[in-house]
C-alpha cells in the first residue's frame, strides 16, 4: 500500500466532466433504470447500505427520486474500522437529507463470530477486511428478502475496471445504478442532484480496516486512475501515449493495466467446464 507522499497524481488529468445537458440525461437515465429494475423484479422497494461515502450517497438520492422516500430503506452498518464521522454522514444522508427509513446494525458481533469459528484468520488484515464487507452484503440480503426488496449496489466504473471491491461483498447486489460512471463523474453528478460539497469531495475510503484510503491502497488518486482507464483501458490509447498525455510515469499505467487484467474474474460469472455433449 502506498503512503500519502507516494500516491501518483497526474500532472494534467483527462477531463471527463459532463455538460449540464449530459448531467440531466444521466440523472434521468439512472432513475429510469432503477424504476425498470424494480418493475422487472416485481417489487416495490429497495434496500441499500449507506457508508457516508459519495457512491452510496448519490445512489440513495437517485433511488429516492426514482421511487420516493418511502420505498428506500438504508442500512448503516458500522464496525470498529469505520471512522465515526463517516457513520454520522451516513445517518445525516438518511435522516436529514433524504428522510428515508434506516437501521443501524453493528457488524462487529458478526465478524467476531466468524473469527471465533475460524481463529486462524485473526490478524489477517485483508481477509478480515473482506469479511466485514461480506457481512454487510449478507445483511443487505437478509433485509431485502424479508421485505421483498431489491438490493441496490453502489459500484462505479472506476472500481469495477480495476476490481476495487470485494467479490461477493459490495459486488453482491441486484444492480449497480452508477456502474457507467467514473469516480470524478460520480462526484460531479452528486453535486448536480444537490449533495453538499463536503460529502461530494470527502476522501474516499472502503474502510475495510482503520486508516485505509482508496488512493493509498491503489497508489494513485481517482483523477489519475480515471484518466488512465478512460484513455488506455477503455479508449485503447497506447500506454506510452497515455503516460505522456496526463503526465505520469509509465509504471502507473502498467499498474492499472495489471489491476484490470488480474481482476477479470470479478467481472465474470464463476467459470465451469464446457458441457461434454
């Protein structure tokens, strides 16, 4: 994991911002998508985890626009790894900004019960971090099944392309409304729909363990990651030209390419052998 001083930041990030007309179009497109997914599932409501981060904040806003506040149920699921201000932000979104029903469910007892059953994993930061995320997914579906609700995800395009999410954790949902948006576009659309700047611009963290930030773990900030993804991975611009265009070392582009290729299994169904007949 990188330190704050070693995080790569592009000298000239690629501008992926939308025009006002494009923002309106994406807003309508996503709310229509949420409505269509709910209709197709034959349900009337959705449940989703609220972390206090920008992705869940934007999705919850758009879900309320699409379905109404009475049809959106938020779950705030803190653990010992979560900063108190993030959990406060999650409740602020649910209570003050949206006025939706929400529950606060502590996940430490669940995590502890798993570690009691398999103590060999105690102290394994990555394994336990992923366990926390998967416990939240189980709770999402417990509530969703009980209420007959669809589980909304909060994954964006940047995270999906480099596999920056937990398999069968925050990736275990019924749909991802903001899946087409790079992180900088998530922030821009959030501001457009009325999310306060302090929430839209806050430091991103998956909070799988204390002190974690996305930039430190990936070794670059999101503007840099988005630029490399848009140009090199999605756009097919050669690695050298990408590095020169945005002003980063070639190693940064190669790192993103490696993350993209090594996480392909997360973006596909689990493999099985072809039928013999």
